[in-house]
C-alpha cells in the first residue's frame, strides 16, 4: 500500500483541511508558531511588570527628594491620574557624598504620581530630607514674598520670614536665578546639610522647586545675626558682654568642627563671616548659608576651585592658589574671632589708613603690647587679662600665613573652652574675707606682671 493510502503515512499530513484549503502540516506549523509567539509575549509582559514594581519600590525606599517638576501645582494636579513619561531634574543625593544628577529621566505610573502628590500635600516628603513645599504654600506664608517680611539679603538670594498653616515660623531663602547659580546653590546646600543635625548649624526643613524657582526653607532664628549686633546701632553699651561673645565663638567653633571632623566627607563652609552666624534669644549661635560649601573626601587634602567668599575673610593661600581645605575656614574663623573681640569689621574704609585692615591693625596692636586697647569699647566690662591674652594668641594662630601651622577646629574648641569659666571662685565663710581679698590682690598683681 502506498503512503497516500495509509492513515499514518505522509499522505495524512498533506491532506487539505477546511482551514483556507491549507494542508494539515502547514496548519500545524502555523499553530505552533502562534502558540510560541503568545508565550513570548506573556513572558515579556510579566517581566516588564515585575521591573516596574521594582522601580517603584526603589523610588519609595531610596531616601531621595521627590522629582522636581517643571509644571505648576495646578498642572500637576490635573495630570495626577494620567500615565505619562516626563523628563525631570532629580536631585540624587545619598548621604552627603553624592552630587546632582543634572539630567535624570523619571517615568511614573499614575499610582506613583498620586502618592508623590499626596506626600507633597501632607508635608511628608522623603525620609531625612525634610518636606516639599509648594510655591503657593510659601507665597501664602510670606504674604506673597512681601518686602516687609525680608529678614536678609545677599548676592545669591533674599531671605523672608514666613508663617505656615500650622503656625510654625520659617525662614524662606528665595535664590536668585543668576545664570544657573540658583540651581548650583540649591544643590550644594541640600548636599551639604540636607541630613546634618547639629545645635550650632541651621537646620534645613525643606525646599521648593517649581519651574525655574528654587527656594530653601530653614528653621527661623529670631535674634538676627552677629554682624547686626556687632556693627549695628545697639546704643552706648553693647549687650554682647565678654561672656556672651565667648559663648558665640565657642558655639561657632563647635559647628565648624562638626563639619570638618564629624562628617564624611567633610564639609568646608567657604564663607564663614559674622552675617552668617545667626543668634537665638539665648545668644546660641548657628552657622548658616552653605551655598558656597565644598565637600572634601577622605582621599583628598584639598580641592582646587574658583576663589569665592567674602572680601576680608578669605585666606591668602586660598586666594592665591585656589586650593581649598578646612584651613581656609580656620583662617576665616580667626578673622571672625578678631571681629568679635574688637567690634571692628575686617575691612573698614571709614577708618584712618593704618586701621582700615583689621588684620594689620590687630597685629600692630599686639606687637606693641597695647592689648587692652584692642577690645570693643562698647563692652561695659573688659575681659580678664589672662583670658584676653589667650584669645589674642589663638587669633594669631588661626590667621598664620602658613596654613599647615593653623590649628584644627577641634583644637580651637578645646582652646576656647579652657577659658570658658577661668575664674570660678568657691564660696568662702564670712570670716575668711580678708584672706580672700589678699589672694585676689595677689592674683591681680601676678596677671599685671604677665
């Protein structure tokens, strides 16, 4: 029997079928191909779905600030329920060690967008970075950024006092968009102190970024800054006694020591000056304005950068080479300490030629042994001679032209704290007053001799 007549022969597969008159083997092959294609499509769909879930989970747990959208709040609200892909500028900052990912691209599902908008509205933000504020919320808090609420103004932005809905008082720094400088300072400040908490450093509460606007929200410090109390109109007698001035110096040194020695990578402030030292009602200082800060990793002893800072506070070695390290902050702190002691500005063109530059005048006064004439005349009570002598020597060490010889900020803290309470007298019985007076007189003679 030939193959065509056998039900199991090749003729069986070559028989025509009712399906478009095609032979059986062609139908079988087509069916197998279609089944395999369907299986591949199902597997691909499942794989993409799993990848999307992983991406969403990573965004929820990475600790990153929420994406910075170029849309306004109303536009984002209208798009919340749409599934779309958009290019955002996302600040990718892990700890204090990473910088800005300038052109990050983010794809969100409608669920993720709804959660992000809800978090922004509720003020939850991402963990550790403070909350996200809408522009409308900050406009209401500052009365449309009224000039009456301005509490500070500088080259890179204006600071406003604001009151949010829960009654909390905040300080809002609206950065000026000068050729992208606002973007840079916004990134640097969040990068430097986004997660840093220290009693002598101003806390960053949150931020706002809508369109080209960049704003930073800080805790509000209600007693102005050190520059205002040293050089403003405070009357014939300054409220800044010697003890208060030393308290401010010690607190500022502690804050800078934490930036230099308590963080990894360390943070070099680069703009230490009296106007950046905020004061509360108890004269506790808080270092502010980290817009010029630089991060210095453990493998680097310095970074080379464009020279920036405030005239009169910048160290000569940094100004001449552009090589920046923590020694630059130490020099600036030395100038600040001189300013605290003398009540004089680092550069004052209203003074006679020999007194315009604080450093030159200060060194001349010390070398000629006229220390008692150095202190601020607005202080009602002069400092103890021994304490003054120690602080004058510390100032000179901080501004040493050889950066290697300058002390570290941690060492400066110890030097300042050594004289925090230099003349503590234990209570004596009344009958012992004569011996106490004799001892005090002896101590005074010894100090004058020194």
